[in-house]
C-alpha cells in the first residue's frame, strides 16, 4: 500500500486532522454513526487527539517524543472530557 517512501506514520500524519475519516476503519466509522451529530464529532475529535499522541510517541528524533507523563496527562484529559460529556447527557 505504501510506496515512494510513504510510511504508516507519514500516512496518518498527512491525514490528520482534516481527513480523519479517510484513515478510520469503515466499520468503526459506521459504528460511530457516520453523521455530523455532536456525539460523532466529539468521538472523531477524540480519536484524532489519540492518533496525534501516538504520532508524537513515534517521532523519528527521540527528543521530539512525548514523555510518559505528558502522554498520561493528555490521555487522562481526553478521558475526562468524554466521561464529562457522557455524564452531562445522561444526567442533565
């Protein structure tokens, strides 16, 4: 699939954030609803953020990689945002 020096890392980096749906598995996109609802947008934004963290973990230059503390903080923030939004919707 990857030619002319393109790697999975480069493919994902080039697709984010504008073409997020192009790199998602089609069944996952379908499970998300595939529409423009607020919930779908939140989930796509979160997946984009997760992939951005993953890309930063695999930076070519080791000094450019995120520390485990930064990774944990970013993922915790995403979790809080998702759970907070979920909680507000279920319990107004």
